[in-house]
């Protein structure tokens, strides 16, 4: 069994100081935090976890934004080399989960369209990563914050009978 938490924390420094938050996160094996609002000079320690960050460079101004932090308990989880600024990947050996292939989990943070960090190519970067990763395994999971705005529409998809009855014949 593997327990994974994915959460937009909107600033991690203050959350780590809250005992209730710390108690809650320790019931998970993998933590995927987006909008950590950390920079590359920050040193975050979460007792019992190995911490990996994908943050923006330190700025002269006091305000930070964005950022991804993954914290794992198991040493057997591999963090893949950073391919871009919007996603941090981890790989879990399939043997540990009784899978025939490894499991890849990508924690994504896409800056909102009005942000100085927004790029029109961010979804192309995500797509390229997905294509590369899915050629290695059929077990791929994306989590995080894509800052997708749906205005008045729902932000979920209704499953119809065509999707639920689809059988891969390949």
C-alpha cells in the first residue's frame, strides 16, 4: 500500500510550523506539494522524509511564488533528473507495488496565464515529458496544479459509456 498526498499549499514555510499539519502529512508515504513558494536558497526539513524541490531562483524581492516539493519516506523511490521548470518526476519500482512495470508520478505546477513565469510552451513541455515517460511504462500518474481555469464550466469530466467500455486491443 502506498499513500500519496498531493496538495497546493500556497506557501509551505508556515504550514511546516503547524503541528496539526505535520501530524497529518506523516500519515503519507509520498508528499507532492505545489505552490510551495520556496526559492533555491530555502532549506526545508520534514522529519522522516527525503525532500526534493523544483523551485525558482532566488530573487532580490521578498515575494516568492510557484514551486514544487516532493518528500518521500522510501529510499527506493527515484527522483528523475529535472527536464523543465513545471514538473518533477519520481519513479517507483514496479516490484514494490506488484506491478509488471515501474510507476511514474509527475508533480506539476503550471504558472497561471498572467504570471511572469507563464510560458505558452508549458503544455508542450508536459506533453513531451508524458510521451517520453509513457514509452517506459504504462503506469503514469500526473498530480499537482495546472492552474486550469474553467470559468463557469465544471472542472471535471463525466465518464460516458464509450470511455468506460473502451478495451485496449493492442
